[in-house]
C-alpha cells in the first residue's frame, strides 16, 4: 500500500517545496536555518523570560535574567553536543574525537541540552544565591520556542523524517528513499512547541503554578516526555541504532527519566509551597 502511494503522482515530495538548509549564501559565508533556529529560540526565549519575571513574585531580577542567557546558551551548545556524542554515537566519536567540535556538521541532542541548561541554571543560581528550582520553572516556559523553531529547521533541512505512512500529507524525503513518510518534524513542532507552550502559558498566567516550586518544570518535563514518546512512533529510528530495548527508540528511552522526574516534581510541588513564601507575599501584595 505504502509503496503504491509513493509511486503515485499525487504523493507530496519534500524536494518540490523548494526548501534549502541555507538561509543566506554569500559564497564565503553561509547562514543556515538551523543556526537561525537556535538564535531565534534564545532571543525570543530571553524576551519572554523578561515578561515572566515582570510579574510579581519572580525568583530573580532583570540582571539575573540577562546573566542567565549567557549561561543557558553555553548549556544548550555544550550539553546538546556532548549529549549527542554520548547518547547516539559514542564509539564513532571515540575513534574520531576531533569530530566532536564540528558542530556545523549537525548532531545535537535535546536531552543533552536540557541537562546542560539545568546545570547552567544551578551554577548561576548558586552564584547569586537564588532559588534554582523556581528559576527552572520560569525557564521551562521559554523552551518551547526553541523546540518549535528547531523542529521547523529539521523539516527545512529534510532530516529526521518519519516512518512510512499512508496519510494524505505523507511525503517523500529524498535523503531517505522513495517511500511516502510522516513529516514527523512538523508533528514535533506542533506538540513540543505550540502545544507545550500553550499549556505552560495557561498554567503560568492563569493559575498560581509559578508559586509552587517545581510544578512548571515538572509539567514541561512530563509534557515533553509524552509528546516525544508519542511522536517517536511516527519518526524513523536512527539508522545506526534502530529500535532498542522493548522495541523503543533511543528518543523514547531518553524520555522515560524525564517523564518520571516530571511527574514527581508535579506531585511534590504542593509540599514546596512554603519555599516560595517570600515571593508569594510580594505577589499577593501586588494584587
């Protein structure tokens, strides 16, 4: 069935969309959409963070948020790259360690980036003697921007395609084969980006979740875990890894700790309510 669809003239083809990984080519310099996705995610995330901390009861001031951008950017780049090396191709990079620094060739792990950003937040919070868990809550609300742009960049690059499927919007990705496949990059952009942002937006602005340390970052971890675990059923597993334990992909295996940690943070958040008491008093005084 799938093969017949791929062979038909009605099948969508990625190549016919006229997309290019390169946004700007000056000959001596190329600016890629993937790079722009990182830049856009960081800048818009920083802008939104400033909006969040302007609400009474924030765990940090504007100067801390500006400082955090530097720490978080390092965490994203170093954590994302090292996470990809360790989780996906450890032996390959062990044999060719110089390749680790070639980030322009691609290869970033979101799970590694999360670990990197988390460590960066902890270091920054200790430096300024701030509540690191509450800062995680605020930063978690900004991450969907980067996820959204990153997944769109994956689609523009024609990479990380989905598994073969017979849905009307399935398309042929030339770097894969001639089978019609799920555009799983767009599924992830919708769930991890738009869907997760809207959920966190509602909880932050319409409830007092921000005053329960760990609740928002818990929702982010659990929400991302559910979204990623689900989309992995439609996303083609990495060629060099395939399906691993219990027929799960590496992406699914890496989301299990996120799901467990996220649920624990949500369940225990109420018990940390007193931890935010000083900030809560300021928020209540502001009305």
